[in-house]
C-alpha cells in the first residue's frame, strides 16, 4: 500500500494489533507507543475483535480508515456486513446469494482518478494503477449522518462518519466502470486474450515511454 510504502505509517498485522494493542484515551497503545489512527489496508474477512477495537477507537475520538473491500464474512465465517455497515454508516451492494463470486469483486479501474471532497477535500486526486482486487471499487451509499468523501465517475467510492467524541470512520474504495478505455484496461484485455499478444504492444509501449520520460525528468530536476 502507498500508505506504508512511503513511510507514512507503521505496518502491523491484525493478529499482532489485537495481541499487543489496546484502546485507551482515543488511541491504540502498542508497545509503549500511541496511535490515534488505524488504517485497514485489506481485510476481506476481519476478526470481530478488530471491528470492536475500531468502534472503541472512534467512540473515544480516534480515527479509523478502511481502505479495503466491504466484508461479507468475518474471520470465523459468520456474516458481518450488517455490523460493518453500521460501524461506517454506509450501505454497500450485496450479491443475491450473500456471497461474492469473481464477478462481484468490484470493477477494474486502472488509469482512473479518484476525486476527494468533504472531510478529505484537501487531498490531491489519486490514480488507480492496477486492476488487482485491492485496487477495485466497491461503491457505497452514505447513511444519515455520513457524508461523501470520494467519487469516481460520479460513483460514491468514499464515505466519512464522525462520532460525538470527535472520532471518525472513513471508508475508501477506488475505481470506475471497466468499459472506460485506458492503457491499463487495454493491457488487461490483452492478458485475457493472450493468443493475440500484439494487443499489448501499443498500450505497453505507451506506458513504458511515459514511465521512462518521468524518470528522465525526475533525474534532470535532481541534477539541476
């Protein structure tokens, strides 16, 4: 994740967080350190204890960011979507059979931009880089008391809810309609039709040239 890749946060597994951490005075205390913000990077099957910790943190004034798919089942296999939706104050589409298939894993969105608003209005737009599951969009409908925090092609892909104690719970999902053309989408289609390998030549070359140009510009600015 870009959050830990660029050193903006400390990474801790869920198991270690629950083993070592405790919520006190609006922060999670771990090994003598206090963290007022907890970010879930990818928790498709969270433990109930994690959701409870997030609730306690937000109710005490801490901040929670869920940058992951809305969970249908918890770590033990029980349905937890209703609890998650209540916690974040947002409703998400549910498959007819209550379980996700490969077709329910969000929309592919490589090359698309996410525009922030409301509580996150100060953030620069972000571009989705891949069509991997962690980069797909899961739209949400804010409940009463929850506001929109991010959109992609008019779809609500981010919500923000505050608590009476000044805490907050933010849900982020990223992506757009996969039918929208982009270099990343073209590469994905080429991968799906690997026998027609030449379909990947032009988008692949375009990405290579663009990345090389950015690297050359960066080196030039560094040496200037």
